C-alpha cells in the first residue's frame, strides 16, 4: 500500500497583507517623528517645545496612516467586489462559455486541452465563482483586501515606531539630543529593516541598509531646514 506523506508548507506570501502595513507604519513612525524632532531641535527650540512637536507628530501620523491605509485598501476591496459581481453575473448567463474561459487559462499555462477542460468542470462544479476568482481574477484568501486590518496595523505600528525617537527626547539631555536622536533612530531603522526582511524571507542586510539610507536622508534634510529657519526667524 502506498502511503501519502503530507508535509504542510508555510509560504511567506501569506504574510504580505499585514507585513507590508506593519513595516510601512513602523518605518514611517520612526522616520517622520525623528525627522520632526531633529528639525525642531536644529532650530534651537526648547526641550518642552521639541517634546510637544514630537507628540503631536505621533498622534497626527498615526491617524493619517490609519485613514490612508483604510481608504486605499477599501478602494482595492471595492474593485474586488465589482469584479466578483461581474463574474457572478457571467456565470449565471453562460456557464459553458465560462468553462471554456477557465480551461483556456489552464491551457495557456501548459495543461493539455482535455485535462484543462476536465479540471475546469470539476472546479466549477464545486465552486464556480471561487475557481474564476482565483485563476481569472487572481483574488484569493491570502491576497484579498482587508481595510480594517490594514488601518489598525498601520496605526499601531506607526505609534510604536514613533514612540522610540520620542523616548530619546525624554532620556537625553538637550545638548546631546541631535546626535543621540539621529544615531538611535538610524539604529531603530536598521533593526526594523532586518526584522521585516527576516519575516518576509528577504536579504536582511540589503533591507537594513535601504531603510537606514532613506531615514538618514530625511533627517539630514529636516535638520538643514531647521537650522536655516532657526537662524532667520
């Protein structure tokens, strides 16, 4: 008797939805808040003013991330619903044409016509809409849009990311704030890039260097603007 050895595989693509929102939120929280703090500090502001600016940036940024993610992912979800409704209508109108359409997709992938026709009929007999959603529209459980999940994840991770540079303001004396804020925030970004890459199965060093470079550029620009404004106002 032949035994079937089943070994469930865990593919990293299933993490794309929440991982993208989480990394984006945390990265934006660190970069925007640290840049804001450095820009205000470079303008020779008082510690209390720097703290207020950073806290305001945290709250505003978290709400902006949540709203932005919800709106954008909701648009994707609306498009998916429209496509599924259209497909449902087509299935109700001419089922044979839909069988041929699905079979044609499999033939294009290299399946023999007779086999493709048989597979299309079997899949559609079980759940015609699901079969077309997956193979014609590329909509699946792993990739479907989840607006609320994206909004909550982005807001929470932005807040967590923004809290790190904000904590530096509370812990480091004013004279050392600019250097400490920049160095600590770049370290936070490198660690975040590495964690995100590790979770997604990507090269850790490449991801860490990428986020660190753009973070350093943003901080340098805001520091320059803060210095110029601070000396002219």
